[in-house]
C-alpha cells in the first residue's frame, strides 16, 4: 500500500513514491507518495492561500492553546502505534521510540502553556505615546527534518510554529517519511485547521530544495547535517528569511580524576551508544584525565562489549541497527581510517555482530578506539554512529583546549567532584548544552542549539515561540500633554 501525502487537509496521491527500509531486517517499512517540484509549488500556494483566509492567526492565544493541548492528548493516545511506525522507519529500540512520542506530546502541551503566558510588552515611550511590542506570525513556515528522531523533532518544531499562528509545511527525511504524515492527521483530528498543515515527503535535493526556495515560504526551521544546513542557510539569506539551523556535533564527554567514576561510566556509555550513536548530542569524544585514563577506558570497553545489540522490538535490546546498510558502511570506513591511518587502537567492537539472525540488518557493534590524536578524522568529524574516540588530557586547561578544538559546538558533558571546576570548565566550553555530572538531560523548557558549525538560533524554551514570529512595535500617539510629575508646579 502507498501512503498518500498530506495537502489541503487531506490525503493526496502523486505518481512519485519513496520507500523506507526497515534497517532491522532490510524489509520494506512502507512506501509513500513523494512531491516533485510542481507538486511542492501547488501545495505551498494552497497552504499560503488557506493561511490568508484562516482565522487561526487571529484566534485568541487561549483558543489556539486549547487545540494544541488536544494534539498532545492525541499523540499520547497514539503513542504505541506511532512508536512502532518510528521503530520500523528508523530502527531505534521500541522503548526509545515511545519516549520520543511522549516528548512530541510534551512539546505541544508546553507550547500551549507558553502561548497562554506570552505577554504583549509595553515599552517606555520617548514622547506622548503608548508603545507596545506584539508577536506576529510569519505565514508559511517550512520544517525540514532528519531521520534520527522524526516524531520528536517534527513535534518540537510544529508545536511552536502553529502556536505562533503560522501555517506549516513539513519536509520529512526520505528515510523516515511516515511519522509526519501521522502527525498531520492527528493534528487535524484534534482541531488544527486542516489546510494549514502540509506534509511533502521526497528527496532533499529535489523536494527539500523546492520547499526551502519557494517564494511563499517565509521561514525555515531545519535539523540535519552541517553541510545541508549551510546550503539551506545560503538560500534563506538570498530570500532574506530567517533560518533556524540545528546541525551536527562532536561533543566531548570530559571525565576528571575526582569524578564519581561509576556514574560517569554509565553516562559515557549511554551518551555514545544510545540510539546507536545516531544522536546529534552523542558524546562521541571521551576526554579522560591521564591519571585514570587506562583503567577507565578499559571499563568503557568492557561495557561496550557487554551491550546487547539486537532487534529494536526486543525488550532486552540496548542498541538497535543503524539507519541503513549504506550508513553503516560509512561508519565502518571511519573505523578503518582511525586504525589504519591515524594510529588508533581498537578497544571494543570494530565490526558487525556474529549473530546470523542479525545479518540482514544494519547492525554494528559498539566501538571504542583510543590512541588517536584529537586531530584524527575520527575525533573531528561527525560519524553519527556507535564509535567512541578516547583521548587523555593532563589538566583542566588541556581539557578545555581539546574540548573546544573542533568546528562543532553542540553539547558537552563534565564529570568532576568539584563543582567549582565543573562550573569553570562548563563556562569555558563553546557548546549550546552543557551537562555537569549527567548527560543528555534535555528538557523542552531549556533552549537548545549550537555554537560554531553546530547551528544558528535556539529552539525550545519560552523563546522558542518567538523563533516562529516577527516582533512588531506599535505606538499609539496621545494628544494629551505629558501629565505633570508629582511635585511639579
Ligand atoms: P541531512 O542533512 O542529510 O538531511 C536532513 C533533511 O534535509 C532531510 O529531510 C533531507 O531530505 C533534507 N535535505 C537534504 N538536502 C536538502 C536541500 N538541499 N534542501 C532542502 N532540504 C534538504 O541529515 P540526516 O542525515 O537526515 O540527519 C543526520 C544529521 O542531522 C546529523 O548531522 C545530525 O547531527 C543532525 N541532527 C542535528 C540535530 C540538532 O538538533 N542539532 C538533531 C538531530 C540530527
């Protein structure tokens, strides 16, 4: 069966299709219609026309908030079904997929609350007038998403974009196109005006480029690779529209000798091997103080060897497959380069699991490599797989220097028994999220994004609503002369 795309509030068929492959076993996860450039043009125009006629941008905040809260309930109600769809599309363990649906629901609930609390600002005038600042919607906003956490990322973008009164066009990843289609249907059933949410699956260089470049698209919120983000940023600059870019990372996980090493061990292994390393904030560089480096790396390697790699629907699976066999080939090539050219030493993993039951899937064993300089490609480039590069450091200064010696600046983890030191190091590291004595503790209420090549602007948090709007200053002139100040004659 071919799933139609979603335009004008309904399912529509096109001639082109894309097929997503279940990375756990190589079977077809689903086939859906794709949008070519002509279809994109018609769909964006239809979405824009609908927005111009809709009362959605003019509804009172509490009215839009009520609809968003219904979407949150609908997502919660559909959690198990959506989690299975996401698991088949992207291969993440089922429990993790369930958490992501819950996170998407949480985003809708959060922005419903933010919307109710957003206040018009009265700003000090410089003359006889009253001045206010209000947030206006932008029109059609494009959300371009990657394959690694589709339902969560699409929910985290669509919720504030709709809350701010916009219409939304989602261009999901060609690898995982189905979740956005489910989200659109749930949104409409929950009361979002049908034609204000359009989903256009297709390839990036065709469908995605046509969406981003469309003259009626007035803002782009993109999550994906840094080079794609750069290309999208160029198009947006030419159009003079805002681009929120959430890009790649090479996040350092720093362990000092005075840390609680048992807790650090748990966090370091979960930080890189969770989602099979296919997480933008994966702690892919372990920086560990030289005095404890050897025994700590040995423990990390033993943990990696013990992790259960298996099918994502098995309750005991700790790590599922990668997104595709093509991506696994790419990750394996990084391991080869590290061992062959850069002097790396394999401490765990390095290849595919022996289990013949996993042979058809895109599986790779959790891999730990040490002996690399921080300049090695494996320590500098985003691999987006279960590969940990371990690098020792002497002291605090060297830890900071190594942590910042990368083009990325998305996240960092710091483990130390000294709060003063952890705070100093945390402030010195160029990263959008810093976790002290924890890792990946994200919250929808905390701004999220990257420094340097990891991105531009911040999503989530209260100001995440303002990302999707334009501020307008309104001044009301007063005829009345200024009231005399108290005590003035
Ligand atoms: P990608 O950049 O290849 O693709 C992302 C999306 O962009 C897809 O929908 C793709 O079709 C589309 N696209 C590609 N070329 C385009 C173009 N020229 N114009 C418009 N759209 C285009 O990324 P991916 O491989 O799907 O995802 C992995 C990447 O995403 C990693 O680099 C990872 O770090 C990043 N990521 C970042 C965050 C974050 O919040 N910082 C979160 C998750 C993933």
